[in-house]
C-alpha cells in the first residue's frame, strides 16, 4: 500500500458566505474556524491550508448569552509601561463590530504560521454589503453540529 500525500494542487478553494444574524458568537466562530481549517473536507491535512475562504455578513447582529455584553472584556497592550487597555464586548460591537467575530475565530485557530495564514481567508462585514461578488460565493448555513451544508 502507498500513502497518498496531498499537494496544494490537488484541491480547490471555494468562497462561502455565512450570515451571522441572530447567531451565538462562540458557536458561530467555532464553525467558521472548522471551515477555514478545512476539516469539513475529505482532503484535510493538518499542515496545509485546505479550507475555504469565508465571508461573514451581518456580524453586527450577532448575539451573546447571559450578561456577556457587559461582563466580557477584551484586553490589549499598547507596548508602554502600564499600557494595558480593556474594552467590554458591548463597546467593541459599537465601535468595531467586525473585530468581535475576528477575535473569536482567531482564538480557535492554531497559534502558528498556518493559523495566521488561515485568518487571512476570513472576511467580516458588519452589514449585508460585501465586495466579493466577483468570487461568486456560495451561501451556506452552519448548523449546531458544526457541519457545513453545501
């Protein structure tokens, strides 16, 4: 028996579009990370970018459960002494609604060069207008079991 080693020329990347309206942030982010990584395909290998390009629309209408709008904080450091800053989820949604989902998806990808490369395949838009009509994206519905219906 021979072991088949997949090459980047053996698979094709599709463009998929996901509507985030009224979906829970963490569940949606894990399903998007699953598609970006390529785990929904039979050609998945852990060391290559075999996933699809994902366009997320209506991310400003995503929901959080419980009191997370006020209690969940996002931290970043400016690089100066005592320069740690924090922002609540509600304030982050008001100022930069696309970053809320991008941060959640980034946390679910590998913390390597491959993870940073996979994050470039994600496009997040706060409303239903996006600039990727030329790529002919296919609308998919992500369900609760983290599988993609195509």
